[in-house]
């Protein structure tokens, strides 16, 4: 219940971390000004800070010395900016009428409170579906999120598809020009659990970025249990004293299984750091995101690019290549760099079928595949695959 009189003292570090975490999910502009609010509740257990804009909810707790219990709201991003720049000393806050008076050291701020009459009720967290290591989840989300679409007219492509099948989770995202797929293991609350979820990529990536990878505690994924999995339309994450929910997308993610080739007519391996450096250099002569060409031969990869003013760049690096004498293809350099960065390995394996067909990029496995009786190479087992459409070469 909203109160006209609240008073508490709180340690700077914990308060700053909490307000920053809640504020990052609040809209900078909102159709309803009340949705920019951060709601602070002071009670016998300390402070609860929360935010909700109908799509994303956040809630966290921090210890505090509370003199007068109650609840109030202030502009979330504003108080986060203020606290971030305070001296690192205990923070005192008192609410008097319609003003929140904040004091830290010799710094004093007076903020208007926001009436909570029209503030929406925060959603309840769905039941815990399972747990996963925070560093593993954060890495997996970061790997696939680059491939998610940003065109809101195609909502099914702006999300990350989370497919749960027992002890395995498959994350996938695509914008039609590239596809990223990552599998990982987790601990479900019940064996045989299955779900097919579509979560907004931007929200999921922000939530993953806020996870503490060094925490010994697992992340709880909450989408319900039994037959109610996903029924509430909310995707919840809980870790330490923080919890967040995101409204899932009401759309069908495309069937990606047929898109990933199971075999290749040629494969190549290249050092990722070397290739990234070469792409950066040859791209200097091109217009923004103009194609770069890649010509593979037995022991060499030649990367080249041309500009509209007849500028040209070319550089070669060592590469292992088998399956054909030579292979020429071209890619969007930004999409290619995103894929190389996502691999998290020293070397990349390219798998090719035809120059006009998508290529796969995977981390180099311990053992490379050998050609079968038909001369093709089976795709190696991998936990991450980046599928990339080539750019059409001039005829």
C-alpha cells in the first residue's frame, strides 16, 4: 500500500546495484508515465524494489535499516542515475508527502513521488521448471541472440526459441539471413519435461547480461510445471534475490531442422583471430557491409573485397581445405564476424555444399570428419551451429 511516510538507511553498494538492475528494464518513454516508476517497499525484512511495464517485470530485495515502513514510487531511471553518481556512503531516504528526500554524505536530492493509483499489479512468478548454471545460460543466450531479427513486422523472428526436451535445452534464433543454434544441459524439476517457447531476444539478452556468472547458485527458469508449462505466457528467471518475468511472443517459430545440412561437399578450418583481422582490413575499402569474397584452396584462404571507387583489397591466410580443388563464396562481413565471435573457439570449421547454398560455421572439434563413400563429409557433433547465407556473386 502506498504510504506518505517512509524512512530507511541502506548501504550504497547494494542499493546502487539494485536500482540499476530494476531501472534497466524500465522504458525511457512510456504511454503511461506511471510505467516509468520504480516501486520501493520498505518493511521489516528490508527493501523490495520493483518495476513493470506490462511486458517485463523486475523485483529484487536488499537489506536496510527501516524506521518507517511503507511503499512509494519515483522515476526509476532518474533515481538510478542519481545513485550511480553518489559518493560511496550510506544512503538515507525519507518520504514526506509527495516528496522523496535522498541524502548521501553531503549530497541532497528532492524527488517527486509518483502516485500508484494506476500502477499495474506485478505478475506472479510461474512455478520453477528447472535450473541451469548461470555462466552457461548467459553464454548460450549471447551466442544465439546476434542472429535474431529486428523487424517488428515479423515478430516470430524477433525472439529466441527455447525448446526444452528433458535434460536438454535448444536455443535458436534467425533473421532469415543467418541462423544460430545452441544446445545445453540443465536440471529439470521433473523428468520428461517438454516445452516450445518463444521469448523476445532483446529482453532475454538483457536478462542474461545481468546474471552473475560467478554465483555458486543456479538460475531458476520458471515457465510452469506439468500441463501448465507456458500457459501463463510468462518466461521467468530467478537468481539470488532477483527475479524477472518477460511476456513471451504469441507466434510460431519456423521449423529450422531441415535448414541445417547433415553433410558437406567441402570443409575448411581457419584460425579465427587471423580471419577476423583479415576481414577487418579488407573491409576498409568497401561500402558499409558490402560483400567480401572468400576463395579456399588446399592450404590457403584468399579474402578479398572491392569498393565502388575501384579500390581493392586482398589478403591470404593459411587454411586447411578438403573436398574440392577450390571453392569461391561471398558473405556479408558483419554477419560473418558475428558468427566467428559467437563460436568461442580458436578455430572455425566451415561446411559447404554449393557456393549459392548456406554454409555452416562450428567450433573445430577434437576429431575432424572424414569423407564417406560418396565423397561427402558428415557434419561433426557440436553444441553450437551458425548457418550463414552467402551473398550472390556477380555473374
